């Protein structure tokens, strides 16, 4: 891993520490009009993008506890957006899938989110967007579990 100017690195730490919460607040504000919480939107978005999942997979993908997934699924099921299905080979596992209404909600919310993100990134010039994409790729690579294998 390359090292750089420690002072500049500290500035980046501060900037990211401020950016993360500000971005999260912005995301919550963007979803406020949907009538759904951000975690619910993330869950139905995951199901809409990748199809039915077992509860443990959803817990890992979303980075929340199994108890939180259960609460989210309970609420979404109560709204008619998801259904629970018994796993065909594992009696202990429950599969969560979108209903027709859930799939439509997922498509609508995904399109809304994408449009808002496009508008946000629109404050950057095309050259800055390309550079940000490149830099995110570099950092994402470092975060990958197999990043050290090639070193």
C-alpha cells in the first residue's frame, strides 16, 4: 500500500468523516417522500436487483443483524411488498421474495434513486466524474478481501 503525505491523509480522514454522515442524511432526505425508511428501501432494492434471498443472506448483504432483518421483513410483509417462502431443501431457512407490488415499488424507488444520484454527480464536470470513478475504483480494490493476494 503506497504511503503519502500524513497531513494530507489526515485531511482526507476528516473529509470522509464529514462526508459519510452528510451523504447518509442526504439519502434519507431523498427517500423521505417515499413513505419508507432507508433500510426498507435497501432491502426491497436488493431483492429487486438480485431476486429472492434467504434471511441470513439479506442480513449479510445489508450489514444488519438477523433480528433487524426479521423486523424489516415483518413490516414489508405487512405492507404486502414481500412474502416468506419455505426453503425447498433447508427447513431452517426462509426465502424472502418480492410480491408484484413489491417489485413495482422496487423499480420505482430504484429509478428515483438513480435520478437523484445522477443529479448529485452532475455538479462535477465530466472530467471530475471520470477521476472520481477512477479513485473510487482504486479504494474499492484496496477494500476487496483478495486485494493482498497479488502483492
